[in-house]
C-alpha cells in the first residue's frame, strides 16, 4: 500500500490532533473495533487509545514501521488490492495522509465503506491543495503545494515524492458521498501564515470571481444543485483558503 511519509516528516501533531478532534465529534461507541490505514509508527492509535475504548488493528504496506506492541499489522498494497477484511468488521476507520499516495483512492474509500459496520465512522485527511499558498504556487508553477515534480520511474512512493493524487475538498466530499457515506463534517489542522499573507490582496478578487463563476454554473451549466451547493460554497471559505490539511469525518 502506498503510504504517507513517516510520521516525524508529515503526520505532525496538529494533523493527528485534528483527526482525534474529528473522532470526538462522532463519539465512537465503547469497545469499538478500530482500523488505522497507513498507521506509520502508530501515533494516532496511541492518542485514540488514551481517550476511547477501542480494539485497534493496522493495515499498512509493511510491518516494519509500527512501534506499538500487541497490535496486528495486515499488509496490503491498496494500489492493487482491496482491504483484507470481511464486510462490516469495524466501527471506526482512520486514514490519515494516505489517499494522496493512491492511484485509485475512490476504490479505497468504497472498500472502507464496505468494511465499516452500519453507523461506523471514517476520518480521513489529505493535504489541502486549495489553500492560498497552494493556489498561488499552482498559478505560478503549475504544481500544488506538497505536489511537486516527480522523478520518473524512481519516485519515493512512501514520502512526499509519492504524492501522486491531489484531491481537493470538493472531490473528496463527492467521493465519500458516492461511496455511500453521510453526515460529512470538515475541519483543518491549522491556518498557514503563508496563506494569511495572500488574504488581503486576493480575498476580494476571489469572492468576485467565485460569484460570477458560481452564477454561470447554476444558471447555464446546471452543475450546482441542492445536493452539492453547500460543498461548492465551502470551497472558498476561510478554512479552505487558509488550512494546511483537510480533515473530513462521516458515517456509513
């Protein structure tokens, strides 16, 4: 399974803390069967265990990273394999800084839906390519923040060199809804100072441009309706414009 960079490089305390805060919002039941996909060294599991009664398992591309004793690691390459679990196995699944490494992340989200029990919780995080720092970088360079040029045939798939799939807030919410999830909530891990620097010169142009583009999508293209309006409008919210990492939570 393609996996995020090791936790000391990318899975910072703020991302893990944001994921934990999202889990709190859904209040998992006691003694939940818990799966962490791409757990790395297991920092998120340790945080979840301190606060909730869970029975954790790990799905990762290797058994060599996990540093928590007594937890089983099931090895799978999610670019080529489904999750190695029966239907309706888990009450809680977390997937932090993983989907940007996957060729077919929508398939993996459908697999997560399959292995969750009815009412089960998913928390997923990925780099926010829509913050102002990333938007300006894309305008100037053609690459989103944390999604730079890749080495051909020699990318470090398990680090930022393996960020092959930039997924924006809207398309992540869309893929979760398509998979069957409901009650989608969003948050970010922190507001970036660099993005704040672009708020003053870009806030008004973005709002004006977005208004005209939105009216065209509604009136002419008919792409915006009651099912997606709230997600489209959220694309230019302050959280999305400033946040470093997107955190979404939802239920099966």
